[in-house]
């Protein structure tokens, strides 16, 4: 999970080289939460929506990683 620079490079490649010229579904174990201030900004929300969150009821938890005594629960996996 501590590969911030590598994920930034990957998101840039996916968004600007692949998705601008091809129809695609992008999903996976991305290891960051879209709401994180530092890494969430790497995602162009004008071309992405997170179906994991969108298809769930607003009162339903949407975490994909449970919390621990050291970490809050987060949604690290996205479709």
C-alpha cells in the first residue's frame, strides 16, 4: 500500500493512454480510497464512477477492507 508514486504513474497511464482511446471497464484492487486527499486527486472523476459505492444503498457500509485498531475501514477495491 505504500507505493503512492507508482500508483500515480499507473493511473496517469490508464486514464490518458488507454481510456481516452478505447472503451474499457477499469476495476481492481487499487489500494487507495477515492476519498483520500493525496491519491484520490489522481482519479479523473469526470470519466470514472465507482459502481461499488453507487450500487449500494446510502445507509449500507461500502468498505472493502475492515478496520483494525490502527486503521479505519476503507474502500480500496473499485469497479
